[in-house]
């Protein structure tokens, strides 16, 4: 199946769901999972996941590129927290909105407050919330500091927080070539990734834990992701 056919099929699938009435948030997350699997298959991207995928709570991960969303979305139904600009991306913005993503405008404190409130409500559902607490995607050379603010709803509710680590395996190239970082525009990077057919990803999930403060949660999960990233990286 070509990428265009995968996108068309996922759109048609959602139209069929809508014919049965307004879908629940959980149903929308399941639709996004099916759509991500179609797109991953069309791109020839393979993924290996280690550790049990959490069924609820907050999941936090390092962030390499927009492809992370496809990978995690294919592994488990979840609600992504995305930067506000994603909502306006061609097709992918519509898919994110349809799948129940929450959009954060980092320039507005009020936006963070609204997203935190929404996270509190989503944590009551049997679908996890997916957060990339570095606040940006990186070139994979390090795991940046995890910002603690959006951990607060999970800490207050004593919901489980699960650390997750992701890395790319680029046959004949480097992980960095697949990462989206710096001033690279979205579409040029997307075309470069599409031209790297057959690359794969590895994901590892840690143990779900609860924390007494958001700073403790951010530091602990950051350290856990660093260790898991190291375990995923091939030894020379």
C-alpha cells in the first residue's frame, strides 16, 4: 500500500465510524492507532517494543521527530500532547485533532493551564496520555531536561507515570539523519524520512510508578529514559 492509499484508507475508516454517531475519546484513540499502523506499514517502518505498554496514566518519552507519534501511536492507543503548530499540518494535524490530541501553545501560560486541566480529565480514562517533556525534538545525542509542569495532574491524581525510550535504526546511515531538530522545516524533513524507507525503531517501556512531586517525577523519569536509551543503543 502506498502512503497516499494509507492516508485515504484511514480517512475512510473515520468516516465510517462517524456514520455510527459521535465517537468517544477512547474510540478516537483506537482509530488513531489503526491509522498510525497503516501509515507505518506504507512507509516500511518496523518497530520493536520491549516491556508492557501501559494501559492508562501518563507516559513520558524522549523525542526525536514527528515520526515518534506514528511509532507510539501504532504501539498503543493514547492521547498525544503536541505543540500548537501540529494542529495546522497537512493531514497530520487533522489526524491528531481527530485522535484526541491536546495542543499546547508554549508561548501562553493560559494554554498550559488548559492542557493541564484536560490531562486531569483524560487520566480518568483507560487510555494513556503521551507527553514528550523535553519540549522539543532533538538530534538524539542527549536526552534534554524534562520540564515538570505537565506532570502535575498525574502527581496530584496519583496516576501512574511510565517512562519510555525510543531510538531509530537507520540502515546505511545514522539515527541523527532521521531526527527533526534545529531550524529544519517540517516538509523537507518529512520528504527525507520518506526517502529512508525500511528504517526501524526500538521502544522500551519502564515500570509504572507514582510520585510525590512533579520535580521528582521529571528527574526520575529523565534518568530512567537515559538509562533505557543507553540499553537500546548498539555497542560498538
